[in-house]
């Protein structure tokens, strides 16, 4: 089976590529991870519209960082391509805010899209360790990002590139404040994704944990406040206390009119359920995986899972293309609304 060694890089590969272009990349170091890995921040452009792009908050989501690795290196290699864009925009890019997460997932990332190594080796942070819900100062990674953002804050757009392990299609999170202003844009985006071969992941969570439904493929960005309320209502104040603010909440605190988006393209697609707000096939797979984790932690016999749920990967090159396409569309949306 095709591996991702040439398409899905570990953080170490990005460091090698960066040093080829910057003999002293430490000039772009904005802090260090808990394990001492450098966290990089780059500012490109001199335009008046400021956009923040960050990826890697969750350790098991390598496509977001890879999207930003390639974008940064492309800008360095071909600055002329971006000259017109950078006359209008200023991009603040943190390609990987959680580089330690790559080391934790190094057993499967180079072997993607093999399913069994992924299921057996995937590692993800628990609440209280989750970088996305650690702002402004839970971990050194959060503190480094905040110091970097403060240089140019407030931003007009904040984009956190994420992913899902499995889903029935594309899912895009948008902050509630932009629900009305994005209605036409969302219809156009849906059409684009369908042209790319992706149906929407249709999951109406009825506001649970702050995920407010905006229609198939769209929901609101998560909120630490809502996460805390969810666990308090369940009588679990200990877990509730582990959730701090998300990066989206941090930026909205600086600019309440900012557009915040989170991409959630999956590593693996599953067969699409009837679009009624309930992704039945996806939910059935999650339940099956939870059972298998207890009974068979090596996840032997995944061929039967593939057949039963119609599991198929989105290859890294395609996934990165979709991530970047979404970022460009969001920049256009912000520019239109600022004028």
C-alpha cells in the first residue's frame, strides 16, 4: 500500500527543509514545547487585514501542520506568487503549535493510509493537556502562541486547522457571530466541496458542548465555557476545571467581530448516512472502535471494518489541497465583509 513518507511529513522533516532555506531558523522561534522542541511563528505580508493560521493543537491531526509547512516553504521559494496577496493581508502562521504530538504519533504517520497502524498507535491529549483548550497560559505552547499573536493583535481572521479521525465528509466550524454573514458563503462552499467529491458530515449535536448546528457540514466553533458547563451538568467538576479557553475564544476576546474557523477534514471517510442531522454510520463506527479497543488493542482484522463501514482515506495531498482552499476562501470572505 502507498505510504505517506513523501506526502505527510513529521515535524523533523519540516525542520530539515526549513534549515535549507533559513540557516538560522531560531530567528523565527517564538517559544519551546514542553519537551524543548522549537515552536515557530512567521509573519508574511504588510496588508491591513490580519489573519492568524495555526495547526497541530491535537497530536493525532497531522494534515493541518503539513498544510502550513508547505505554505511557508512555498512562500519562501516563490515569493512573487504571493506579492499581490501580501499587499492586502498580513498572515501570522504557527505551523505546529504542539510539535511534541508528532513524536507521540510517529509510529503511524509515515505509514498512513494504513488503517491498523493508525488505530493501534494513535495518541491524543486528554482534557487538561489539550492545547486547543489551554489558552492563554495552560502550557508553554499556549503561552508561546499568545506572545506571538500579541505582536499584531487583534486579528480579523483566526483559522485553526484541525481534522477528524473519521467522518462522513467535510465539516467546517464557524463562530456563532458569523452565522448570518456566512449563509451565502456556506452554500457556495458546500457546492465546492461536493465538486471535490465530499458530502457534508451532517451532525446536529443540539448545542452540546457549544456546537450549534448551522446545517449539514457546518457547526459553531467550540467553547471552553460550554465544555465546562457540560461536565458540571454531569456532576463532574474535576473534568470541567480542565477546560480553559480555546484559541478562538482568545481571539474573540481581542476582537469580538473576528471570523474564527476550524477545519475538520477526516483522515478516513466512512459511508455517508441519510442526511438528517444524525451520521448513523459514523456513530456506529465509533461505538465499534470503542468495543474493539477494549477487546483487541492491536486492532487486528480491520479489513472487516473497512468493508462494513466503507472506510477509505483522504490522501494527504488531497487533504492539504482542501485545507488550503478553505483558508483562501475564508480570506476572501473576511476581505468582502471588511470593505
